[in-house]
């Protein structure tokens, strides 16, 4: 077993059930609260449930799965259950699930009676390489991602690769996109090391997962509250979050977060060529590599263009209503908060389409 150190907690790698026994003395907390959704209750809870029998008081709180339930209304449901069971401030919440459970469970725990302790056990590849580090918590509001929230550290994070066996292909690819993002902002060697891997066999490449988490750990340690360099983790997210929000507004089967970020990275690479001097041919190669895993859909109906702009204007990284993108000069060399006009975004969408079909 190994771990990565953050200032106020550790990220532990190993079997979650055994690590819980080591991290939580029976007498330390008045009760354990396990927050999960119906999917993780079925697929992930059995991996840790036998060891939970050793604790005298365990309460399960089960919510519906999906980003659409990452709301204040769901938090009210969680808080109501805590109050009805007389949960005190000495309780511990264990958030067992993907990014929605981790973000919202941490937010609910941090605000209940001004804060109870919580442990994050991310069960998806995406939440392990992304949400597991940094203490960002929150919920969506008015169809905008994570605009209500706060920074607060967990007592611990547990990374258990056994949970990967419970994931569908699209969920593995969603997390893979964040790993590719970490590589592009980190180094050429890191990017090239991922090219030989099969994301659907990522459970056999645990070192690559840990390397990805280490990139985020390093960036967060440098800038814990996103005042400067931490913004590099938003590479691909300004357009990606807006596209994801647009997808949720127009279809019952929206693109995953990772697939949306992959499209955002394609747009950011096209913008980087014109605004930061990124090599055109290399950008085309990377965009085509991304396209092998993620379909690029540049089609946004004219009546939805304004909605896409609105979602981008509400991005937390912007200043006033001016769009700000994280772009790259070369792999591993990032430019933060680059002003980008919406017309340039539309042009980049066409540039990506051209790069993908230039040789046809």
C-alpha cells in the first residue's frame, strides 16, 4: 500500500475495506454515515460492507444516480435524514461513489451543523484522477456546474482500483480524458506514455492512474485555492463544461463529462495554434488521437449557439463576461487565462472539423 501526502490529509492506495479499518478507530466517531447512489449500493458497497460490520453504528443514505441530482434539493434530502436520525457533529460521512457523490457528499457534510468529518472513496476512474484531489466541493445550480460550493479537505481519500471492474466502457473513457488532460499539461513524456495503453484495460495500469493523480497533487499543492497556476487543470474545461451543460439541456442521453472535456481539449488545441503558437501539425495529430476515443460533434444548432455562449460566460474562470481559456504553447507549457472572443471559439470549432477531415 502507498499514499500521497496533502497538507491536511493523505490519498491512500489499496483495498478500501482494509484501509477503512486502519483509518477509522471504532471509538473515534459516534456513527458512520455511508452516502451512495443506487448504482454504488449494488456494485461497490459489497467490496467494503463486510468490514463495516465491525462498527457499532452505520447509517446508509442512498440517492438517485446522475448529474441531474447534484442539487441543493438532494442535499436537503441528505440533511433531513441526518436530522431525523439525530446525527451529531461527531459522526463521519463516507462518500462512496463517483464525482457527484464526492462533490455533493462533501458539501453536505461540510455544511451540516457547520461541518462533520468525511472520507472520500471515489469509485470511478474520473473521480479517482480528478475529484479525489483538491478539496473542491459543491452542487450544480441553474444548469451550471459547481457554482455553489466551497473548499474543504476530507479526512482521507481512498483509491481502490477494484472498483474499475464495475464500470461501463463510457465511464472508463470519461476518466481517461482527464488522464490525457493531465499528460498534456504535464510533459511530452507523460503524453507519449499513455499512447500505448488501452483505456479499457486501465485496471492493469495502476501506475498510470497514480501518475495522473500525482500531477493534480503537485498542481494543487502549488495553488490550493485556484488563485493562479491551478487554473491549468481547467485545460479543455471552458468549452467542455459549456458543451456538457448544453448536452444536458437538449438530450436525455448526454455526453459524459470526460467526452465533453475531450471536445473542449480539441477546441483549446485549435485556439492554442492561433493564440499561443502551438505547432499546427502536432495539434492536428493530438486532435486526431483524441478523436479515436471521442467523437467530435461540431454541430450546434443556430438557436443553441447563444445558449452555448451563455454557459461559457458563466464559467468560474472568466473575468466579468470575458471568456478566459487555459491554452498551451507546447505540451507541458501552459498559458493561463487567455482572453478568447466567442467568434474565435466558433472559428476553432470549424478548425477542428477541418483538421479531422483534411486528408479525405
